[in-house]
C-alpha cells in the first residue's frame, strides 16, 4: 500500500503535534517510524524516488506526538492492510515479473518494448555498444534531425565510423543537423536514446528453444535405424560439420558400449523390460549385436544365459519388432541420463 494513500484523518487530542489532525503523509511518517523502531525495514526503495524524498522530509518535520495518537494511527494502518483483498504489481515491469514464464516469449518482447523503465542508467551506453552497421541501418530510417541527435550522442570514434558508412549527401545533411542540436531538450534526447536502445536490443522471438542440432538429433533418435543412417549419409555429403554435430547429439542402441560404463548396466537393467532384451538378442546384427553383447556381459551370468536361451527359442524376429524393442531400451536409458542417474561418455569426434 503506498504510504501516501488516503486513510481517515485522526482527530488530534491536544498533544504536542500542532494542528487538530494528522495528514495522510504525517500518518505515513508515523507508521515508518514505528516499523523502524521495531527493527522492521519497510521496502521504501520500491517507491518512486519523489515519494521517498517527500517521506524523508516529512520525517524531518515531525514533532513528538502522544501515545494515543500513535496507537490510533497504527490501528488504522492495520485495518487498511487487512482490508486489502488483492494487490497487484506496480507498472509494466512489475507485471512482466509476475507473468515471467506464463506468457509467450513473443508477448514478453512486445511488452518490453513498451517499458522504458527496463532500461536502467543511460540508454546511450547501450547505443554506443551497438555495431556501427546496425546503427547505420537505424539512421537510414530516421529523419536528419533525429539522426543528428544520435550522431551527437555517439562516442567520437563510433560517430566517425558510422558517418563514413553513410552516403555522402545524407552524411552532409546529418552533419549540418548536428549544428542545430543545441536547443534539443534533455528529456527529448533521453527518449530518443530509450527508443533506440529498445530497437537495437530487441530480437525476434525464437520459434524454437533448442538449436537445430538438438532438434534434428531428437528426431533421429526416434527414427528407425535405416532411416537414420540414410539421412546421416545424405548430411555427410551436404554439410559434413553439421552431420558430425548430429552424430554427437544422437544416442542409438549401437552407441551403448561407447557411451555407457560397465557400472551403468545394472542401473539400466532395472528399467528395461526383459522381453525387449530377448527380442534384441534374437534379431540384432552389426553394431546392435555388439551392444546387446555388452549389456549381457555386464549383468549376472545366470540372467544373461537365460536371455540367450529364450532368444534361441524365439526364433526369427521381424526387423521392425527388433527396432521397436531397441527404441524402448534407448528411451529408458535416455530417461535415466536426464534424471542424472547415469552420465553418457562423450563421443569421439
């Protein structure tokens, strides 16, 4: 509740405070004095500086008041607090803080553009930190007068660099405009700086929170092995570096011996369906065969022999059934890795 919010004036019963009544500002001073005397620290810094200054001046002007008036002011303050059903953040910045993680990134960006208070200090520091190329693109859209103000507020070296990148006629017009900037009001210069800083720092909202490597890796993790291999081979010919990054990001059944330690196998055994191990043992070949052998070599001998025997009895297994079983095993392993139960060993580049 703002300290200068109106509450009912209290009658003064002849104490040392001059005048028959306390003003709302005087009552605010009484409340602050009470809080400070009890060791509480009211969040005065969240008030506008003008209100903080007025409150400090009012505290300096206060004369002693009697105990009955102090008690009455405290009671009214408590009553006012209890009557508040719901409070809301002050200003757009406060609303953004409250809605952080609730509204979309694009909506946040649009709202930040409306919130000059998000820029603390001198906005021209941010403008001077921008690349000259970006400043030139901004100046192309501004009038000569505004461009002249911007040029004047840039550091000399940055201004010279920017001016050198602007076509001759426009550069001369802007330079002449600099001679006319002496009468521009400081608040106008500040608003230009705020607007320009917002424009320079605003970036389009990202449609995807993850980079392309992670997105493609996640897709290929769920793709059948034959499809994954075909895509990776195509990527190798198109963009070897990107393909290499994708290989680092994906985790397949064949990666198990290289990415997991022997001590990890008992941990994954508890989350893997034994029927899936039997299916893979019966149908896997190539690199997948080495992976299932690695798993069986690191579980109890009796269990491994039982899985091998049941796989023989199972006979021929369809490729799609084998791949589905491997995918379920891989997904279980990835869940353990995501929870921190196990850690992948980095692939060799």
